[in-house]
C-alpha cells in the first residue's frame, strides 16, 4: 500500500463561539446589579450608546426592596443551635438584639436650606463632615488598646488578636497558633488576651460561649460558685436537665429561676452590637401579582432593566464627516456593538420572562396555597417546555429573584428534588416534605414527642414514602433537636 501525503476535502459542522455569543451568554447569567455595571461600562466606551431615561410604556410601579426569604432550615446555623433555648423562652427573646442606633452617630439637623448648596456663610458644604461613620467592633477595641497599653510588644499582639475577632466578638484562633505565627511566648499571648477581655463590651474576645457568659457575669460581679457551675454545664442546661443542675449548683427552685433569668439577660454575641450584619436586600427581577380574574400575572421589573439607545443620527453625521478609512471602521464597529447590545438586552429580558412564566405555571399551587404545595421540578422539565437548553435555564435562574405576595424568592428555590409517593402516584417536593416535618414537630404533644420512626409513619399516612435516615437528615438541616433532646427540653419547662 502506497504511503504519502494527500489532500482530502471533508464537510462538517462546528459551533464557533464568537465574542458576541460569549458576551450574550455572560449577559444572561449576570445579576441585575452586575448587568447595570456592565452596561455603564459599555456606554462609557461607546460614543453611539446612551441611556434611555424616558419611562417605559406600561412600566410596573417601582418595586420596593424586599429582604430575600430564606426557606426554613436553609439558613446559617447560629453560634451553637444546642443553646438556642437557653436564651429564649415562650414569652420574650432574652438575648438582647442590637439597637439600630448602636455604634452609629445620628446626623445633626441641617442648618442649611434645602437646595442652597452651601452653609450659612455661603461656603460649600464639606461632604465628609456630614457623613456619620459607624463604629466597628475592631475600631472600638483598637481605640481602647491604644489608651490602655504602652508596651509595644503587647500592643502588637493585641492588634493581631483584635484582627482575629469575628463579628460576634469571639476569638476562634488557638493561642498556640498565634504565638507560633508571631514568634512570641504563649504566656505573652495569654496575658494580652486577658487584658482584651476586660475591654468593652463585656464578653468580647471570649473563646467559647461559656467564657463569654462568665466574662459578662464577672463584669456584673455575679460570678459566684453556683453561677460558675451553671455556666460550666451549658450543655446540660440546653438538654433541659434542670433537676440535675439544681443539685450540682446546690440551689432551690427559686434561686435557680433567678440564675436562669440572669443568664438569659446576657448577650451571647456581644460583638453584633457594633458589627451587626444588615439583612441582605434584593430587588426582584420578576413581579408576580394576582389579577382581577384570579390568574397570576408575570411581568419584568422595569426598574432593574437598563435601557440603552443607539444614536443613529449622531452615527450618520459623524460618518459623513469622517474622511479616513480607520475612522469609518471604528464607527462601524461601535455601531455594530451598540446594535448588538440593544438586541442582547432585549433577548435576555424575554428569556427571563419566559422561564419565570413557566415556573409560575408549574408551581401555581405554591402561589395559591404555600410551600406545602410545591411540586418536584428540575431544569430539564422547564427547558423542554420552553424549547431551551438546560444550561440556559440554569444561567437564567442564577442570582435572579421573584417577588410575589408570599415574599421574595430566588428562582432556583422552585427547583426541588422529588420524593416518591407511597401509592406510586405523583411525587412530592423535598421542600414540601421538609415543611411537613416541621409542622408535625411544631404540633407534637409535649407528653408524646415524635420519634423519627413515628414521623415516617405519619408521612406514610400522607402518601409520602421516605426513609427514617432522610427524616433525620432533613430535621438536622432545619436545626431541630432529636426526640430525646426535645423530650428533656419540654419536660424542664
């Protein structure tokens, strides 16, 4: 057989990812804030693009910024969920919440008339003098460190420890690791930490909850032996072993009740009075409303959609005045990019609306009756229904929010796993099953606490076929204690 080089002509198909196609995919997955930032950059760099500030016809009213709803069980765990009942009871929340004014100076009443643009002397106002700077926990501790410590070595260790304090006011870094990293003795670190623990607010720089409470009790001169025993057995307190604790502390019912009241009046997270995290606020991309005929209306929130125009008149004028080939090519590129951006934004909006409409159609039971009526749903079902690829649906639902009378939800919230029905009928949504488990536990009789096996039986009666280990997994994800812990807790009340 002869060997050698030869030319062969073959025909094939291949998808070429052009730059504009890549940009279109990027636009689809951007959140509303990132999209506005991207469009602003394009308007700044393209002389033919400009924002359209005219109100759109039939635009929905301005959407109020609403905190995103976190489904039960999906939020972050508290400092230690075992001790939640230590700081709460049926009547009031005994863990003091930080005030809205904590650490924030209020703005003084303005001596200038609105719109005057200057002060009483006619000089322009200094913006920096009008802004209130919130006091952070670290700046508050650093200020006390500067006024208390003169030793440069201890001050250096103190600054490092302050930087390691988390928002709740706790120091999680082992002291041995700190000493090794700074190249100093552990005794020096312990000395510095003991000094920091005397700073305001009481309880700051503690290494665990027990130490935090002990520091606050010492500040109030209430850390007697009985209270020290109680603080040293917080786990037993969380489990509701009150009789055992009374014997250990050597106190009666009345004294023990007073000790509990003092303990609950303390702040388990003293640092939040300064670095209190603000709730994440989102602006929904899609608005859902109930129409007069009872049907659900789906529309885009026009306030989060940047609208741009191509200035064709300016393009024609400048192109007519251009003489060089390079200038004409540059203008053509600008015009092409501007036209593409307008079409891409329009296509993005239509795609989001199409996906959201399909989600609302398939999850109509949720909007009418609540989370217990969520249906199992995956990306492929929606993609097949609207004639798109699963990856496109995934990009559309990432970082996009939907506002309805029940709250504001991320679009991905409506995609839930399926749990089989006991009789082989329609499956149940995993989120709806979690909601049902929480309902059963909330309504349980204190004298007949439901075990995981009993919950399985009750769910089976509701035509939900689920294993005991799955019930335990869902219960733990929602930070619900076991039946043994709940029995001890409710028996101690």
